C-alpha cells in the first residue's frame, strides 16, 4: 500500500465530526438522557418520549410484592428470580445516564481545535446549552491527555447507557410476558385468566407489554441503522439538512408510530414490522449492502439481542406447548423423538417467544417489502412479466420504466401493444416528473399479491419517507423541489386516493393525511416564495391537493394523545421568546 493511500482525508474527517455531533444531538434528546418534552425536536419526538416515560416506569401496583399473592405458589420462585434481575437492570438505568450527563456537563479544560468550534457553533441551537461544551470536547482533536482520557470514558459511558436501557426493557418485557403466561389446560395461569375470573391488571399488563415491544423495536432498529450508515463509504451527511442519514429514518419511524399506534393498539405485529421498516428503509441503497445483510446484521441482531445473564431466568411455567413445538421442529428436521433434547429445547423456544422481535415470519415480510422499496434491486423475470400483463401504467410506459426489450416479450410469448393504463392514476397523469422513481415503486408494489397487509406496510413506509423528504427539502434546489412535489402529487398521493383498493381492510391511517398536508403546505410555500417559477400545472396540482385534503379519511386522534401533543406545543411556545440570532449566541468556547 502506498503512502498516499493511507493519508487522512480532511473532508472525511470533518464529515465524521459532523456525524458525531448529529448523533450527539439525537442521543441527548432521547430517553433516558431527556425527560422533558420541551427539549424534543418535534411532536412525534414528544409522543415517543411520552410512551417511554409511561411504559418504562413500573407502577407500584404491578410490582411483584403487590401481586405475588395472586400468583399460584408453585410459580413464586420463577417470578422472584426474574423480578430481582429486573431490579438490577433498573438500578443500572438510573445510574448510568446520570454519570453520562455529568461527563457531558463537565469536560476537562482544554484547547479545542477550530474545526470542532465551527461544527458545534453550526449545531448550537439544536443542542441543550449545558451540553455544548461536552459536544465540542467530544469531536475535538486536541492532544491533551486529560481530554483523550475523557473522550474514551465518555464513549464507554454511552455504551453503558445503551446496554442498561436494552437490558432493562428486555427484562421488563420478560417479566410482563411471564405474568401473562397461560397453560393449555383449564386453570393453568400465572395471573387468573378464565371466563369467570380475569385478573384486574391483565389487560393493562398486555398493553404495557405491546408498547414496550414497539419502544424496543424503535431503539434497536435505530441502533442497527446507525451502524449501517456509519460504515458506508459514500457521504454520511444528508445534503438536504446537513445531518446524519439516520436522522431521516428516525423521523420516519417516529411519524409512523404517531400516525398508526393510537389506532391499532391490538396489532403489535403491524407496528413492530412498520417501525423496523421505517428505521431501515434507506440502508440498502445508501449503505450499499444487501437486503439479507440489512435484515440479519442491522435489524435482526440488535432487535433480538438478549443479555445472557437474563436468559436462565426466563423459564416457562407450562412446558407442554413448547414441548409440542420442539417435537414438531425435530420431526421437520428429520430427527427422532428424544425426551432430553425436547426438554432442553422447550425453555429456549419460550425465551424466543418472549424476547425476539423479529421471527422468521416477520423476517420474510421485511425482506419482501425492502425489495419493493429498493430501486437498485432487480426484479425477477416472472415479476416483470406479471407487471406487464397487469398493465397498471400502460404497456409502453411499463416497457420504458422496466427496460423490457422485444426479446423479453418474445420469450414470454406476449405482444407489444399500446394499451391504455388500467388505473386512474396513470390515465389521469401521463408524465413522469422524477424519471419514474415513484412509478417504478408502484409497479413493484403490485408484485405483492398476498391478502396479508404487505401492500399496506410498503405504502405506509413510502408515505412516511416521502413526507419527511418533502418537509426537510427546503435547502434542495428548486428544480428538485418542484419535481418532488409534482411526482408526489400525481403518483404516490394519487395512487392512494384513486387506486388503492384495500383502504377498508388495510387503511393508511393518518400517514396519508400527513403526506397530503405536507405536500400542500410546501407547494404553497414555493408558490409564495417563487411565483415566477410556478406553471399552470402547479396551480392545478394545488387545487387537486386541496380537494384531496377535504376528502381523505382522517382517524380521530384519541384525547390522551392530543393532550400530549398540546402539552408539547405549549412547552415550545414558552421557549419562543425573543432570543439572540444564531450569530449572537454564546459559543461553548471563545472564538479563536
């Protein structure tokens, strides 16, 4: 290797420091480092903080001491062991964030380099004032020994907080799952669950467990996505906002949780899959990794991570169900019945059921939808043929969008016909404004034929992705903004309003109203700021969006969720007092 090949890249170094500050900004606003909604970046962020504060707290009446008398005596020992383990992790979660925040507030005296000061100054209004010196110290290249020691210690503290959070959530989920366990025979339960007598707290425990799974999914999916983007060779900062790529995916996931969770509390599987997909939806293309790598290394591993010291305490109270599953697995693998092997398998199968967020069935769904979302993954020959025959976009346009050659038609024994589209969207608007990007997504979407909610999931992810892209795209070129607004109106929104047939069974909840509102708002902003660039079609599109805004089905936001959002807005209003301009804000260190 030549000397030139190992020379440091100044641009890459500065980008790495911007990425680090971006991570810092995201990390310091999340629970448990933050408990104040006023510090949140958005209503979606505040709603997630509300969920974290509510469901990561164990109410007094759900503590084991207060319900153990309701549990059959033969299950006491198991429940005591998991409870004591949970208390250990709870203590860690109380201790480690406090130590980390103390480090952020008290970095050692040192002389920061000019680049560190510049980068922190650009992000200064987004980082809490008490942590600004810590953010600068974190990315400083100063060689003072005390600073180097502090940076290494700070990194270790962040890791401690991550592990404490994950271990506590996992232990709390296990505790709730074990309380809810029932056997196959009548009268087998941990907490009463019969037709005549159900324990007063069973429903609440089930709700808490569902929401804990979603919180865990959000955090662990974000961890995996961060790792994928951090390792990518190309630029790791989005040009639209000068933030790490992960910021966009986190916002999309938070938006999906707010738009869907209040309306489907009983369908935990839908939210787990949707949150995972939103958090990882760009990694295949941006990080240049395969779908299998994304699902395995960056999704399944962090989502199914278990503290090994916890597993011995997660034991089934009723083995028969898991023994039957063990026998079935062994028969499927061609193995003979072995009582000892089946006995040892049963606890592991129970642990997977309790802990794992992505099983094989959900993994297959995520894989299929990522193929639909990822434009750089080629379609199979049979998929192209099916799309051509369905003719949703007109056969000539399909040939153009999917690069279908005469030889392909000949091989499929089909003819080249200039047939009109079979869908309202493509009949109403022939032109592509984004080189066919959304149109190709719609063609891929229609390769999904199952009755399961896979189309719904793919559309929800695409809608949240596009909503955030439009909302954060003001720094992009005007040409890009117009292309995005036009394509979103005539393809994605049009498809959802005119051609999505599964609305009743698989609704798009409040994600679609969000996209319509955001697109209309940004269109009107561009109209006010650049009236000379508006064309007649843009005026027509604004009118169409206005009509759709009135027509779209909006799900009523529950009062308790509305209260959270109002409290967040009130907290932001209190902070919106006259403040110095960015240039007048005090720097964490004097300018040099």
